């Protein structure tokens, strides 16, 4: 027990002793750390003082350098300002000298102006005196003299201008006529046309006189059935072995002719047979119409034509104008228009197409009222032809004013084809009457000595008395005769009126 207590006491004493020892050691260390800290602070203060001193030295040095630089810059600027002041002074001196020179020259100019003014006044006085002397000599004022001179100059200028214009017009007319003749001649030479014209057959020959009775039938039933079926009048008269077919529609007349031909060839003529043969003939005629239209289009070289337009062209194979087959006239006109366009350097497609279709309205004029030109234009417009082609059709007879070169070419081609020799024919009686009337018109004018109708009535030469008719009156007479011929006569193409005196005045009745 005692031992244990002693051990405890010993342990407690050891703990106390250890604690005291540690406290003493800790105190010693704290004192040592404090001393070191004081030394560190002192060292830092010394270092800081050293840095501050060095910084102050550097700042002083920098301030000194900046001051030196500023002084140098101030000195340089003062020198530059001084130099500028010197230059400005020199410029002021130069400007002053120039100002003095300008003032001196201004004074000289003022003196010169005063001298010129005095000289001008002297010249005006002299001119006024000279004008007064001239007016006294010429007995007219300056204004009157000026007007007289201007009038003379204007008159001379007009006279020279008229002479120049007349010369230019004459030269242009001669060159234009020569060029036109050449173009038309070449165009006609390139077109091969028939010299005689075909006409629709209206007289049908019979194999015998007995056939007339069979055509008439019992109590006229066959002829009535024939006329009712075909729409054509069948005229049976005293003409031996012939009957006449009469109808305003050439296609219907040709269909009736073909029907009658089949009936006569077959020999069986009765109403039922007439209807049968008429239907067969209608189909054949339609096929012939289509084929004729296609051949016409191919002959011209056109490929894009509406089928209805081709059919209308084919119908014109059975129509004539003054004995000229209309379809052949259209093909010929198309060739002439193409040749004219080629000679003029124009695309020939529009003139060719317009010339080919210009009389298309004649295919339906027996069905529609109105001018064939306007009707044809409406048909072409409905079948989607180009506006240029439609204009060629509607303007070829003058109902519509021509606005394009192609329309003019189509009209010219129409006139050439219809007016060429051999293209159209007329009866001998009509021909003789036209020539007589033509000569009567020309002879009715005063001063006419003789009149000659030439070239089958296509030209008239009027011989006038030189003592009664001068050149100007001859020109007026030619124009008056042409106008009267146009108003009173019907003729194909044109008639040339030539009034012969010492010079010839020519006009055309178109």
C-alpha cells in the first residue's frame, strides 16, 4: 500500500517537474523568437530606408532628364517659331511688293479703258457719220437696207436649195426606178409561170343528144333531184350534146360536174343514184382540195400550216379571177414576194406567207359577206397566223394602211402576178370597149393632138401640141388622165399614161 502511494506521489512529482521544465523551455523559446522578430523588423526598416533613398535618387535623376528634354524641346520650338516668323515677314514683304505692282497695273488698265472708251466713242461717231452718208447716197435707211439684203440672201438661198432638192430628187428617182426595175425583173425571171389561165368548167359535153332526156327524167324528176342534191342549176337548151352547170360556188359546181360525169358514164340516172354519185364525188373533191392545198404549200416551201388553212387554199383551185386560177396566182405571188425580199436583203418567210394567203378570203366570200381581204385576215387571225402575216392579208387592197415592208412586198407581188402579160384574160368585146374608152378619155383633154393605146391597153401615149401645152401642163394632164382612168375603167394591173411633148411626163393609174 505504501509502495503504491509512494509510486503515485513519485509519478505526480514527475509530471509536475516535466510541466515546469516544458514551461521554462517554452518561455526561453518565446524570448528567442521575439528577439529574432525584433532583428527582422530592424533589418526590414533598414532595407526600406535604403530602397527609399535609391528610389529618391532615381526619381531625381529622371526629373532632371525630363527637365533637360523639356528645355531642349522648348529651345527647338523657339527656333522653329523664329524661323516661321522670319518666313512670314518675307512673305509679307513679297505680298506688299505684289500689292504695289497690282495697284500700279490696275491704274494702267484704268487708263487703257479710258483710252479705249474714247476710241470707241470716236469710232461710233465715225460709223454714224458713215451710215448717214450711205443713207443719203442710197436714199434708204439702215433697217431698210438690212431687210433688203436679208430678203435677197433668203431668196438666193431658197433658189439654190430648190435647185439642190430638185437635183437630189431627180437623182434619187432615177436610181430608185433603176433599182426597182432591176429587182422586179429579177423576181419575175426567177418565177416560171404559165402563160394561159385556167377557168372553171361550166359546160358539160354529152355523148349523145338522147342523154338530155335521160337527165331530165320522167316529168323532170331526175333534173329536179340533181339540182336539189347538188345545189347547182342544170340548164338544158338547144345547144347540141351539151348542158350548162350554173352555180356561184365553184367547188359545188365542180362537184356537180363530176357527179354528172359519173352518171352519164354509168348510164343509170335516177334520184337514188344521183345522191350516191354526189356523195362519192364530194369525197373525191375533198381529197383533191386537200391534195391541191398541200401541193401549193410544198411548192412555196412552207411546212407549218394549219390543216384548215390548207383546205381553204385547195378550194381556190376551183376559183378564177379574170380567167386566172386563184391558187396558181397565190403560189406565183409567193414566189415573186420571196424573190423581191431576197433582192432587198429581207427575210423572205413573212412576205412569202403573206402573199400565199392574201386571197384566202375568196375561198369563203360566197358564204360570208364583206371584203375578201378583211375576211381572209379574220380567218388567218383565228387560225393563229402571226400578226405580220395577218397585216399582209388585210392591207393588200388598201382597206387597212400598210405599216410594214412585208405587207408592201406582198401587195407588189400580187400586182405583178395579176398584171403580167398573159396572166388574165377578158372577152374581146370588153377589151375593145376598154381601149376605145381609154382613147376617148385622153382625146377629151384640150391640146391633145393624137392618142395611141399600146401593149394591149397597158400603156397610152398622148401626143400634145407644143404650142398649147407646156411642160408643167403636160405633167398635170398626165396626172388628171390617170385619175380619170382609175375612176371610170376596170382593168387588171396598171396602165401607163405617157404625155409626149418636148419632154415626157409619166404617171400610173393603179
